[in-house]
C-alpha cells in the first residue's frame, strides 16, 4: 500500500527495545515521529539516532513521541544502542522497533524495489494526535536527515492547526506568518486586531499568533 498525506497511519504490533509495542497504544493522542533505518550498524543512521536522542526533549515539549525502526532483530538493536551511546554521546531514549519480518516496512511502503528490494528506505513520518499522516520525507542512504527541520515542521503544523495562518519560506518559530487566503479581511480583523502587512490581496503578512 502507499501512504499519502492525510491518510490514517496504519496500526501495528512489533517488538522493540522497550518491549512489545502496539503503535496506537504507544501513540495515544500524542503526535509521533516514526523514522526508519535500512539496517543496524550503518554509519549515517548511527549519527541520526544519536542526534535524535539529544533532540528528544524538544519533541517532548511539543507533545511528540519518537519511534525508530530497523529491520534487524532485537539483539542487534541492543548492541547498536551501545555503539550509539559510545560514539555519539547520547543514550537511546526512545523505542527502536525490531521489524524483523518487515511488517511495518510493508504497511508504510518503506521498501522501494528500484532502490533496494530488501532494505527499508530512510523514511520519516510525522503523525498527528488523530493518527493522520502530516509529513512524509524519504532520504537516500548517503544523506543524513535534518531533524532540526523536522522539529521546525512540527512547530509549523501545530501552529497552523491552531490558527488561520500558513508559514512562509524558511519560517522559524516566532517569525512572520501569512494569513490563509480563505479568510476574508473582515474575519481577519477579528482574529488579528493588530493588523497586517498586505503585500498583495492574497499575501497578508502578520506577526505569529501567540509569539
């Protein structure tokens, strides 16, 4: 199956470094970052897991849970966790799913035969508290993922879910936003009494709500 934005994320039950996990139970009503790795003891993914472990408190602040996945078995996961701690300086502080039978890889379309028909591609899924897939990123094996960017996207998604704004190019938390085109000026005056910079009728720049 193919996962698209707005789809309900498939449920699964699989072993992990924190014991058997049912995804829906683990997620509860929280947001989740699910990110996959082609196999254990790979150099790029070692750096990613270590960095994500250091960044996890920032996701915690935003009510976002983290869940890693690799197709190797639990024994290898535990040995890899030791390597991550020793080389990256951060202990694994979130579950790493042992998708040994590729159940989750199949559900989330993580195996792309044109790239490699046996290994999961390096995917990232941002899933909201309603289990909807809000972001999908797929990276080649040679390029490390930017988890600061994923955190930025979470900030944007959570902000734009709450307020009738969109975030412009290279937006960072606290920066200027754009009033959504569907909102009339009359309605916008009620939500943004401080006014906005109308660069075009469709491009109304406003201070970030709540900043």
